[in-house]
C-alpha cells in the first residue's frame, strides 16, 4: 500500500514538473537539451508501472474471494466497464479500481441519449434516466467518507466531448487527486477489511455523513455526473482500504445479479434490509438479469 501511495503522489509531482518546464522554456534558456524536458513525464510513466506491478503482486500474494453484497440500485440498469469482461476493468489498478464497475439506468419511456458525432456537443444531466436515481447501501456499514460539493457537469456525449474528457479534463482531474476523479463520492466500511466506494454522485444529494451507521438497502445519496464522467452513472467498487491512493481492489458479487458483463441489463425490483457482507439477515432482493444491445459510455474513472 505504501508503494502505491508514494507512486501516486510522485506521478502527480512529476507531471507538474513537466508542465512547469514546458512553460518555463518560454522564459528561460535551459542549460540542457530541449528533449530532456520530457524526463519527468517518462519517470511518471515508470512510477505508474511500478504501482501497477505492486498491486498485481499484492493480489497474487494474498488473493481475495469475491464479497457478496446487495445491489446498490433498484430498477433497470445496464453494465459498462465491467470486471466480468476484463481485469482491471477500467484499465488501471489505481484508486482501488481493479474490480470496479460502471452502471447506468435504462428507461423505455425516457431513453438514454446516445453518442453524437457532432451535435449536440453535450447534454444536461437530467436528460439521462440515471440522473437523480437513489443509491443504496449494499450492506450494514459505517460511513467513513462522504462529500457532495462538486458540480454536476454536462455530458461528454460527442466526439469533441470525448476528446476533451480523454486528453484534457481527465489529466487535469488526475493531477488534482482521487477526489476530483471520483467526484462526489461515499465510502462505506463494510467490516472485515472491506470498503465500498460510490462515485459520481449528484451534488448536494448525500443523506449520510462520516460516522453514520447505515442499514443495507438504505438510501445514501443519488446518482449524478460529477468527477471524471462521460454521462450520469454510478461507479461502484470494493477495496481493502478507505485510502483511494493506497487501496487494492476487492472482487464483488451482487446478490441475485452476480457481476453483469458489459452491455448486459439487470433489473432489481426490491432490496430488503439485512447485510450479506457480515451475515446478518438475508439481504435478499428480487432480481432478474437480461442481455441487451450495445450501449456506450466512455468514463475514465
């Protein structure tokens, strides 16, 4: 954990040094070849490799069995960037995202807008059925972190928007740290060294604060579009530490759903109280899992 945290901090510092050298070149003649300006960027890349290898080593040395918890939502949703298709699901072990999943709501009466190449460049969050949807505690737990002051931005639902997300916004948020990448988020201590993180929540929607005890199935906030997100959706993950810079991902299973693959739909009709994470109560939900056609989300949380 210490290595991953140090590497995360070092990467941000090195990227800042690189940008400083680029800007400084306009005002100062450096006593070294111009191409050496890229040295901090290369070292940042090396630090990322070291962090990834550290995470893989830790998982190989002490593998975790999947932790079964309740689904964090009700209604009809589709899965994106799922660990059922690849690990790490988001292309990185950083911020404990190894087994993270993105899900977005589906509604026949208010269909989720698709990708547009040119126009509109972006859409308001309330155009998406996921925006404002209740998010539920997946087990009896203690709230260890909760923040919801970041704004909900417009979707990145066009070619211009996606390029901006990938090459400008995403990098800037990464420099600012995990809280800017995840946006408004909640971290729950489920016990047994397992923590659940919910990211991209709606601004001002939190119903809990640090130190609160919550019951499985309790509403803790609402889905939004804050942080490094292409459209309103929930980013959910389990991890072994509340410190996102040092956390290692933990595999999960949602009771009655499992781990839906990319583009699969699942419907949760009810979630009853009880904590499958610690064995108290049955925590049962009535669920069905159905496949659906392709859906697009380019979130880089």
